[in-house]
């Protein structure tokens, strides 16, 4: 029973976390020296792309930030495309 209760509590925490995602809208895409790309959002958050995919978000995309393993962060747009990013500020 202790194990089942612990599992239920952690599932409840995950569901609560997923029910209240933070949403961002891309307002600018900044290309930095060395090929680094940053997405600037409507509340002035900056996310630097660190994934190796060629896919980029576009201005106006609505994004949801999700945590991955080992403190990684993924941004997912309205079409379900995801990019691994680093939070700059």
C-alpha cells in the first residue's frame, strides 16, 4: 500500500504540473555569431536552441515549455514540434 500511495502521489503531481503549462509566443528569432539561434518570447524570455534538428519555430508560434530528464527543457509548438533549448534568461 505504501508503494501504491507513493506512485499515486507522484502521478498526481505530474498531472497537476502538466495541467498548468507556461505558454509563450515567439516574438523574435535572433541569430547569434557562431550559428546560435535564440527565440525571444512575448514576456522577454530567451531560449537558445541546443538541439541538432534543422527545424525552427516561427514568429507567432505558441510554445509550451516542458521539463525533460536531467533538467533539460523542451519547447513544443502548437503543431507538436519540439526543440531542446537552454533557458538564457
